[in-house]
């Protein structure tokens, strides 16, 4: 006699329980990833705790030149470049407006006129503790005036070497020298 075979199960009935299992597995995987991300992953070097004050960075208007004033929470100051020749008065005025009576670190990035052209005026017009310079030779009048002002005022003059660190501003502010890297040209 002929027996009738049972009808095959439909595929939707066979997979009915799998949807919940997949959702649970996905949620468990995301939870494990979040746990690793927030608790166990290596976060690299930790930053120092905040000093409580604000570091102020002021980009000075010296037309086509560059000049940036950095003031630490305790009031110590660094000046990165001083703009074109003839703009020293603008830089000195900005120092006064921001209550800066001494530049703890003057950074001369390179000896082009639009960066150090007014540096001699600034050095002669206010107290400067230390000058950090690339010391890449540049036989221009601007560079000679810059070096002469440093010598006249007896300012400490340091050549930049990659890896040097300066903490002249205190409050956890650290300047790290990245360049110049010889050969220069």
C-alpha cells in the first residue's frame, strides 16, 4: 500500500527560533566591544590633569607676516615670530593689551623677513628671557639686526634641535622642537 509522506516543513517555520538567537548574539557582541573600548583598550600616554586656567593663543595682525602670542594660565608668555620689519610697534602694543611685560620664550621659526623682520624691534622694546632660533644661516639685514638685538640686550640665544623640550611657561605647557632637520637645503 501506498503511504503518504508528511509534507516538508516550510523554511519560515524552520528558521523561526533563529531570529532571537541572532539578536541576542549581536547585542552580546556589541556589549563586549563597548566593554573593551571603555575599560580595557590601551589609551596611550595620558595627558596631565588640567591646570585650572586657560592657555591663551592670540594670532597678531601683522599683515602678511606671522606672529603668535601664547600666554600660560600664570601669565608667562611665548612669542612665535614677530612679523615684517616695521611691525614691532603692533606686536609691543598687543603685549601691553594682554598684560605681558616679559617674553619668556621668543621662537624664531625661520629667518625670513615676514617671520623675524620685527623681532629686533620687539627684543629692544620689551624684556625677553630666551630666544629659540633655527640658526639656519641667512645673510640678510633682517637676520643680522635680529642677532645684533639679541647680543645688545644679553638675551639667552639657543639653537633649535629636534626633540628639545621647553617648559618655560610652566602650568604644564611644553614646547617640543620638531625642526630644523639637516641638511637644510
